């Protein structure tokens, strides 16, 4: 949809994967939206466009994750801070000055299992809630995300923060967690929370419409292992697929930055969205692969 004065939704992150999925949903709903043309850190451009378009709600899908992965952020710290901290704060501040609700698509990669209360639930542990302080600082990416979340939640009352984890789409997009792990030579086998976008992005729009604010763990209930995901891939997409596992210690030897592994508690999300169909992650992931199979999606060669 073209940029015209007075839109309901302004999407920040025009070239992004999730931004374009959100736009497709708004298109289906017949909502009036536009893509922002400014970069997060460009305050004057941000103010000008907010004043010209007068959106009721802003959806921030922008930010630096690094290509091909978050290891990029280790060597590009200034660019990471500029976007993930200064840029997000700039957008939140500009929106707050104008009384505009902001939904920030954030990350739940702020935690890591420990040997105590927060060990995997299969071992008797408990998922991380929105009130648990971050305990994962193994990557510069996650450190910037934890920093900006704390600033947003304590200074801005107009912001809804949605913590996605390992997002999965109904295709083999290179940005989908499924595609990523099928291309790894080896994978760890650890239970994690995941965000099935087909189910949760409509919920995000509904939460924005209702003006909810604060922090929400934004994943499907429960946790699923890498091996369980790959077994579904083998069952529905590529019967010839094989994979190998390795340990966290072995993984650390080939990565610049650590990786978060955790399960998030979604009690708050379910409580505040009683009518939403948010399925347990194993069921939700099975449905993802069934939909892909029905679409005739086949394995893709790594580019």
C-alpha cells in the first residue's frame, strides 16, 4: 500500500521478513497501512513521517540481527547499538511524544538454562517469565536487546514488547528457524521455545489494536528440541534428510558468540488473549509442516 496521509498502521522495517508478513496480514484485513521510509536512528526523518502520516499505531519490525547470523554483531558493535538501542529508543520517544502506540517485535533470547530453577522443564525446571532478569550475555546482540528492553519497559508507557524466539514460517524462507537448522552441518539438541508466525502474528496485530503495553513472552506454549523439528522436516518435506548432533561445547568452538537456549513462560500471553488459538508448540509445528506439505514445498538448495 502506498504512503498516504493518515494511516492506521506504520510498519518500520520495509525490507524485513516479518515486516512483509505483517503487511500481508494487514492487506488481508483491509487495513490502511504504510511502510516507513526512515531508518530507526534518523530522528528528524522519523518525526517528519509520523507527522505526515499520523499513524494510530506503529509496528517496529526493524533492527540488526546480523547476516548470516548474530556473530556479525560481534564485529559490528557500533552498527548494532545504533539500530538496536539508539534507533529503537528514538522511535519509542518520537511515538510517545505524539501519543502513538508502538509494538516492538523483540527477542526472548535473553535467557539460558541453568542448573537450578531454570533447567529444562523435562528435568523439573520452570520456564522464564517476563519478570525474570536476563541471565544470558553470551552475545553482543542479546546484550543490546536486554539493554533496550529494560529502558523501554521503565521509561515508555506506550510500548508493547513482544519477545519472539526462533521464529518459524509456513515456507522455507532463509530467515525461518527450520531452514537455518536444515543447513547446518551439525545441530545441538536442546528444548527451546519457538514462535510459529502463522499463529502469533495475527495475535500481535490484535494486541496492538487493543493498545496493550508492557513485555510479553511471544512464543507457543512449551518447548521443542532441534531433533524433534528436524524429524518433522524429514517426515513431511524431505524423507532423505539426515543430520548430526554435537554438544554445546563443540558448538562454541565454531561460533564467535554464544546462543540462547531456553523455554519462556507464556501464561501472561494466554491470559490476556483468551480467544486466540495459540497451540502447544509440538502441535503447532506439526501443523506448520502439514501446511508446507500441502503447498508442495520441497527442499531448497543452500545458496
